[in-house]
């Protein structure tokens, strides 16, 4: 072993949530129910997860996403988990299934070539236009990156590298859109506490702003009461939330119900992202798992209020 080897540090619960895709609530429930993970404690009594436990948690998340139940996984030995992982892992599949542009971009991510990745993403957006880039390229690329992570082909830091470059590009594109008349709807965009994934939110904001909506973004992880206050202060017509597939499904419905009760009846509540794909319909909440459904919701809002969705001229 090299004398320069540095042991990986233990991670706090927030960092562990981000590194594994498992919510803090899930980590605490597993600790009580199954006796794993078994975090250490720092001087202030806060949880610290050793690197070996973080690695195991990532493996468990990957296997759960393949359809395995957590209770059975917790009872499995390390050898049994590795056998399950090997059976579920098909490293070549995500790249082989992708279109040529996605293959190129995925290869740049895997090669850690940030300048070339940034340049290739920007060129693709310029060629396709913002709408085509978001609807077609990014939607497909996000799925491919997610598949690559689930299969073990991508490390967490590589997924982060991809996400940060795309978010920077979208923010720049949104900032350069020409100002629109405030013709509606006014859309407040954010995520709820512990939902730190903001890429889907930015994609929705880009398309809505491009289509002439007035978008007010609060970023991620806004407390529900503050979302309601912001909706009133900004005179929002719509509050739009994004839920990733990593967010605990059983928490989504209660969060939406609580926020719905806090908002004025005149304010529509939209919930989008892969995290709402399996959610049952809720009163007063529009569930929009896909980008196309979000665009349809915007058209429906305008039709209901003007009788003609075409009254708004999208940005060229």
C-alpha cells in the first residue's frame, strides 16, 4: 500500500444522503428497524457514516432501484449482495442504447473532460435551440446518466460533474432570454426540504420561460410555510415543485397535501419529476411526471383563463 494513502473520511447525514440517494428519513428508519447503517457520533452527537457503510448504502440503493426489497437485502450477506449486484450490472447497456450525441456526452463525462463536455453541451443547445435541447437531448441524457449510475458504470462524482455542467448551462440560457410582458402565468419554482436535486426544476423553468411564463425560482429546499409566503408575496398563479426519483415516495403526498392547505385556492399546485410518477392523484394537485405534461399544463392554464392558449407568443 502506498504511504500516501489517505483513508476516506466519514460523512455526515446530509452528505450521505447526497452520496447514496437515500433520504435522511430512510437512513434513520433503517438504523432503527434493521440495525444498519450503524453511524458513529461526533462530539456534538451528530451521525457520522464510515466510508465502508456509505459504499454498502450505495449498493443497497442500486439494488432497490432494480426492484429488490430493503428487508431482504438487509438480511443478505456481503457475498450475496455482490452476486445480486453482478447480476443486475450491465455496464455496456446505457452507452449502447444511447443516441450518438448522448454517447459522445456520456463519454466526455466518463473521461472527466470538463471543458470539452461544457463545449459539447453548449454546441448541442445552439444547434437544437433551448426547447429541443431540453425536451429531447437532456431528457434522454438524464435517463442515460441515471442508468449508468444504477448499473455502476458512473460514480457519484461523475453524476455530480454532469449535473453541475448542465445546471450552469441552463442558468446561463435562462438569464439571456429576452424579457416578457407579465401576461401569465406567474410560476414560483422550488423543491421541498431535503429535496436537493434541482436539475428538473431548471429544465422546467427554461421551458416555461421560453414559452412566455414569468418564472420566479427559489432554488431548492424551501420550507413549506416559506413557499406559501413567497407565493403570496410574488402573486403567483402557480407553485411548481420538482421531486427526483431519490426523494422518499411516501413523503411526497403528505408534503403536497400540507402545502396545498397553505396556499390560496386560486393558486395551482404543480408537482413534476420522476418522483411523482407512481403517486396517486391528489385533490388540488396537478401531477406532471414528464416535461411534455408540464407544457400541457401551461397550455391548459392559459386556455382556462383566456380561451386561447395561442394568445401568448413564445420566445423565438
